[in-house]
């Protein structure tokens, strides 16, 4: 059980770092026509990529004050 919790925490940190990196990056290759992705869409992309990389399923939930964002991918 301890190994599972350690893996879960490590995975959560990896996902959080990936999300924060995506949120903070200044992309210079977007045209004025491109609409920036919402945080929900960015999180969904991270979850989808994690499943494509081999995880069976991912469920992410963020809370910022009264705002809640949840996304899922794969088998959860």
C-alpha cells in the first residue's frame, strides 16, 4: 500500500508540473486566429496524453476557491 501511495504522489506531482509548465509557457507559434486553450482543455490534454503513454486511466480535479475543474481519460 505504501508503494502505491508513493507512486500516486509521484504521478500527481508529475502531472501538476506538466500542467503548470503548459500554463506558464509563452508560446510564440500561435497566430492571432488561434484561441488559447482553457485550463480545462489543457488538463484534458494532459490526461489524454498520460493515457496514450500507457496509464490505464487518469482523473484530475483542481479546486481554486469556488472554482472546480475535473477531467478524466481512459478507464477510471
